[in-house]
C-alpha cells in the first residue's frame, strides 16, 4: 500500500478526504488541537509549525504523497492574530513543500477562493490575485512560496464547502440549520457569491489533483450562488422552518476581516480533467438521505 500523509485530518475537509482515500492508501493523518480517531487511519499529534517535528514525521512515515489541508482558516482570527496564523498558513506550508521536493513526492495544497478581491468573477487560474483580507494574503504567500520551492506542487483553490459534520468539525451548514430549528433569526448575505461544493466532492477533486495536476487548479462547483439563496435551498431540501431566514448585506455585519463580494471560481480546467461536482440540490439531497 502506498503511504499518504494528510495534514489537518481532524478538520472538515481533511476528515472527508480520509474517508474517501483509505481504501486505496495507507493513511497517516495529523491533528494538533482536536484529537480524533478515524478507523483504519494512523492519527498523529503534530505541531506543523515546528520544523524539527515536521522533518521527524517525514523521516518516520516516509510518505509517497502529501495532501496539506491544515490551516487557520477563520478570516477574522487571521486578521486579529497575524503572527500565529502566518506560522501555520505560510511557514509550515512552505516547509512541507520543501520536504516534498527533497523526497520527490507529490504535494497537494488547499488554498482558497479568497485570494481574489471579488470584483472580476468568475476567476480562472491565470487571473491576478488580489486578496482583501489577511487570510487571503497568507494563502497567496503560501501558494507562491510552495511553488517556488517545489514547482510540482498542486495548488488547489477551494470554494466554500458544506456537508455532513465531521467528529471535530462542521461546515457552515450545521450552525445555519441549528439556528433555524431553534426558531431564531438567520441573517444571510444576498450580496456575497461563491461556487460551493460538498466536502466529498472537494475531496475527490484533491485526489484528482494528486494524480493529474502541477501548479494551480480551481475546484469550485458548477453554480454561482449567494449565501441567502443557498440558505433558501437548504431550507427547502431539509424542510426546515423558513420564518427565521432573513436577507442582509455585507455592510450590515461588522467583521474583523473584510470579505470580497463575489469570488466565484471558473473551474472548467478541472472539469476537463474529470472533476464532476453535482448540482447543489443533488448534493443536498444526498445529505438528507445520509442524515
């Protein structure tokens, strides 16, 4: 069995990736704060910002591939704690690319649609990056640094993701549903657009990138949708109470990190390679069945 190292295995995307990949690979997953047990996967507590520890892991496991999903991905946290978030989002990522280069093994990195300013969507891989918040800036630095150290890296720009909750991580969907079930008001933006995919679809995209991609690829979904319209679709498919759903605008909500308004991704390059997200309705209907 080939050995793969998945960083951030306790996170939403990392967890979905582990579920998908374990039949074909011997999987080693890292976590730092959220200990989680995943059947058939060797979980390791690793501080990725400690270079010695990182080197040690590579020496011990000798992976034949790495998918690096670990990050501090809360834009507001990154805005308020730039040094702590830079250590994991930039320095650790570049070190991982360097170690993959030293060992000549495939390296897949999860970046974000937030590398764009939201003024010229949909975005292709060749479009100029222009982040509006610190999280986006850090991901740009990681993309550039990793590709400099190891041009073979597959840099996957991920969209907003939703899906079944992992043991130690939820997607944005769970709090939405909880709020509505409790009969509380849920304010969702009508002026923020993304191209969401489910965690399972995103994981399939990463495996595709592992096999077929060097450089940058977009793994967005096929539909551009506002948060509010996504919420409406969620309400319809899961038959939730509609009374609490309210439309609002970005400027109505005070946030530490500014948000771009439309970072829809043009993922036709990935579609041509066989990446095949379902429609959002189909994705959600599959989740109802497993729910």
